[in-house]
C-alpha cells in the first residue's frame, strides 16, 4: 500500500547527458524488510542507491522515506535524514587518516556529537559485533586485509543504530568464504537492529543469503520483483539468465559502458 | 564545421568550469562562517601548511635574497649606484619575490598534496562516506584548508621577507664588503609599511587560491589513479597561473591606490 512503505521510489529518472541511467524506477521496501536489487554492471544499480541516499539528485520522480518526500531536501533536513541511514560502501571507503575505532565512531562523534570516550566504547562494542577484537581498534585501516576492512565498514554502518542500512556490493572483492562471513554478519546485525535494508549486488550467493525479497533492474527499470525463494522459478527469461550466469539469452551485455 | 564545433565545445566546457568553480567557491566561503567548525582539523592544516613549508620557503627566500644582492650590485656598479643594493633587496623581497616565489613553492607543495588527498578520497568514495555519516565534506575538508591557507601564507611570507633580507645582507657584507651597520641602515631607510603590507595581502590571496585550487580539483576528480594525477597537475598549474595574474591585479591596486 502506498504511503506505508519505509522506502518508496516512484517514477525515478536520472540521465547523465544523453545517457538515461534510471528510466522510471518504481520500488517499495517495507519496514524491517531486506530487499536486494540484482542486476549487471552499468544497469543503474549504484545510481539508484545513491539517489535514495541523496548523494545524487534524480531528474524527476519521487523518493519517500516513511512517506516523506526526500528529493530536493537539503541542508539540515538532509542531515537529519542521514542520521537515520547507515551505508556500507563497495570499497569500504574507510578514512585512511584515522584509526579503526575513530572510523567506526565517526558518525557518532561528528554527526551526533557523542563525547569521544563514550564513542570509543560504542565503537569497540560494534567491532566486537562484527568479530573484531579491541587490538584492531587502534590500527590504521591500511594495515587491515580486505575482509577486515569490510567488517570495519560494516561496524561503521551500524554504529549509530540506523533505521535503514544500504549495502553496495557487500561481497565484491572478497573470497567466497569471507563473502559468506560478511553475509552472515549482515543478516545478524540487521536482524538485531530490526533495520530495513536495501542492497545492490550481482553476487547471487549473497542475494540469496541476505534477501527477503529480490528485485531485478535492467536498463534503468525494475523488470521483476518477488520473494527471495521464488528467484529460481520467476518465469522471467531475464532473471533466469542472470541467476544462472549465462552469456546467451535476452540480455545483451554492452561491451562499452557509455 | 567540425572545427567550429570543436571551438564551441571547448568554449562551453570553459564556461561550465567557470560556473562550477564559482559555485564551489561560494559554497566554500559560505561554510567558512557557519558552524560547526572543526578546530582539530584546522590546527592540523595550519601546521602542515605553515610549519612544514618553512624549510622550502626559507631556502627559496635565502637564495633569492643572495642573488638579488649579487645581481643588483653588478648592475648598479655600472652607474655607481652600489649603495642602492640594500634598498633593492628589501623592496623586491617584501613587495614581489617573497609572496610570489613563496606562493609558487607552496602551490607545488600544498596544492598538489591537497588535490591528491581529496581526489583519492573522492575516487574511493570517502567523500560520499562523509556525507552518509552526517558530516558536510565542505566543512570537514575544504573549510579548514582554505582558512589555513589564507592565514598561514602571510606568516610564511613574513618569514621569507626576513630570511631574504638576511641573504642579501650576507652577500652584501661578506662578499661585496659593505659595512654591516650601513647596509642595515639603508635597508630600513626607504622601507615603508605599505611595502610589507602589500606583500602580506598578496600572500593571503595566494594562500586562498592555492587551497581553493587544491580542494576544487581534488573534489571533482574522477576516474581512478589517472584522474587523481590529472587533478594534482591541474591544481598546481592553475594555482600558479592564478598567483601570477592575481599578483598583477593586486600590484596595480597598490601602485595606483597607494
């Protein structure tokens, strides 16, 4: 039902120059639900996620959080909205000038004005939640492996107990085992918080693990969505081709990105 | 026709860049006067720009002062005006060479590192991460650098003035056999407050331009390592050109106004 969804996109369009990236996205995420959007490279996944986050402004359409319009909200309204969000970036995006614990506590110290001592305690608690002990807290992010950086980034994303968490390709660049560890952590952490999550990925193993519902994006439109356990009998040729990773099928991969 | 199209495209790209830079500058200046302020970052930038540039700027000024003394002596000896050496050294240093050479050296040192640091933060999504952690990247990254550039360059140039005059004094006394007290007396004789002040005004303007170019090119860099490299080059080149052209405008203002 319109208006009750935690996140609701309708008719979202975004073009860069003459290249249309989002061509009327309609998507709803219910409160407490985990929605995973799958799709190939260059189909508009990242742009969609950045539009919901407010890092990009869509050309038209509406994006509502709890029924409230967020497009073209800026200044203090935007900051207030960001405080309800957590985001796990594809490349972790840790601040390399700060030690691990300050990375995790960053949103608390800078955004929420929590005193440093208290923020450090919370950071260490959150690091423990992602399986990292206190010794890691004072290291610099550059000293960590890719999997550990992802864990720290996850701890940072959940540090302020956000209502909504976004995951951008959470398992990209990790080996399958570490990918599964991260998937497990994502499921555990978001369940514990009771958070609503919106993820994008092209890793089907990850999608199956963390999704309640899956939607597929192709050429800037949502072409299918349904419960995660229906992904194998979607009855949609595009979804089938993607799920089974076949080169042959209705989806033609563009060799050039632009 | 293709020629005209190319000219048109270049012209449009130029106008786009001017517009983008104007908005960037307006935004940055606006955030300079609006809380929250990050005192810790401001102090770190001041140390980085002010303290760690001292050796570079000091050596530049020392050798410049020495060369000035030698050159002006050998030229003025042709019409028996050797006594003007001290005056030429002090006026050249304070009015022109201190700020301009100091500014150019700092542009190479600081402008490049700002563009590289902010550019890397851009391409690794750290700037997006700042936004999602309720921290305005302008306040956190740009404002401390602009204010530190604006305030520390005059301090550096004041040091450069003193070191430059000292370089001239060394050559004058130990190589050209001037009487030390007479050299110092003629250094002071024709020096006016406006000479030093005009140099410091220039320095403040150059410091602002260096930081602005470093932040601007870093902030809009794209495309991985190559993009960051290009941003670094552009930051140094544009800062240097702006320093030289702003130098003319400020000189014009002081010469005709004072």
